[in-house]
């Protein structure tokens, strides 16, 4: 049977559709549905930042942190100062605008119902920008840890250009600083942008020490209250998560430590799941692949699964 595709103009489509659709009735139903939302709409409030604006801001931020990596033309040594100053200025303006619209009522954020507290946006932006050199120093150590920890890496340039964990960690270190300043929405939007790009899900609240490396990285999840020490290495599919939450009153757990602590020099192999706010993996531990842990492990311990009972049969 032949299929025919009918082409019609937009005007013709509206004329045809309007004869079968009561647009006023549908509009009223949608307005009723909007009234039942839980923050889905922003009626009467400034528009929240879009994902596209977050992406553009992050691009400028990464250009400051990694000069020359996101440019169409090389950044020469004699032009580095002007390049960085231009990028910082552009990023700062974007960040200020995004923060201003992320908080409600032009710089005021709801504290309790009917109450607000003031946010000094300019001071927050200035404080963050002053953190950029420290953020850059931390990221440089993460790059070094990746290069030194992966024999497949041929250069630090390859690590920066190709390793998804460096992108995810770099964005996280910036988002974490904004999280510590109690900036609403923006840190989480940044982390979810990194999540979409890399498959690595790091909540901006997670505390991560120096020289952090995630090898491969896809499917790695690090929860809000996780604490990670120095020289820690994770592999793909690792979960640092919370124990099962109650069906009710989960809001009462806001701010409560729900995710594990990994002390210095810990290695966690692929597919391992470590859960619980009271779970501590001691200094120098090695956690094998696919291990499930909900209890603490003493320092210097290796935890592995017993060998599986594999069955081999002749292929038919």
C-alpha cells in the first residue's frame, strides 16, 4: 500500500486543527494544571537560567582554566594575559547574570515561607573569581594524577583533551565552590551539564581532595555528602551512594551525611557500590570490582569478591 505525505502550510494546519479543537478549553485546562505544580512554573518571577546559558558560561570558565584548549587559534605566550582577562570578564558577567536570575525577587532567596534573606550577588561573584587560581591548581594536580596513574596516557595534553573525568572534575571543583556559597540551582545545573557530557554524576556538594582520578568514568556516581581524601582513584561504574531512604519525610534528611567517606590513597574498582553516611573506607584500602559495602573497612584492607563458580560447556 502506497503512503502519501501531505504537505500543508502552517496556516492551513492551524485552520484545519482549530475546527476540531477548542483552544480556549485546552488553554483553561493547561492553566488549571499549572496551578497544581510544585515549582515547575515561574509565574511572576524572573526567568531561571537556561541550560544553554550554563553551557556558554562553562565554556568561558574552561577557557580560563585551560587556555588554548577551546580556541580556534593558538594562544601565544605574549597574548596570554589579554586572552585570560577577556575570558574572565566575559565569564564574570555571565555568572553574575545567571546567579541573579537563579535567586528569586532580584537578589532575595526564600528562607521560609513568606521570609527572604538577602544575597550579595556581587560579593559572591567576586569571591568565586578570586578562587579561580586555587581551582586551577587543584585541576592541574588531577591531570597529573591521571597521567601518572594511567599507562595508556601519552601526555598531559591527551589527558586534558580526551579524558572525561578531567572535564567532570574540573566543572565539579568550580560548582563546589558555588555550592559552598549557598548559591541556589546554578551548581546543580553545572554538575548535570557535566553528567550529560561525560556520564559521570558528581553532586556539587561532594568534598573531593587533591589528585583525584576517575579512570574511564562512565556510570560513576558520587553523592552530595560524600567525602573523598587525597590520591583516590575510582573506576567506571562506582557508586558512592546513600542507603535506602524512607518513603516519607525525606526532606528531614537534608544536610544529614548520607554518603560514604573515602580516606586517602583508596582505590575502588569498577562496579563497586559503597553506601551510607557512616561508612568509612580507611586509608590505603583497595575495594575490588562489583563489591557491595554498607559497613566501614579498616585502613590498609583489600576487599574482593570470592571467585565465581563459572561453568564451561562445549559450544554447540
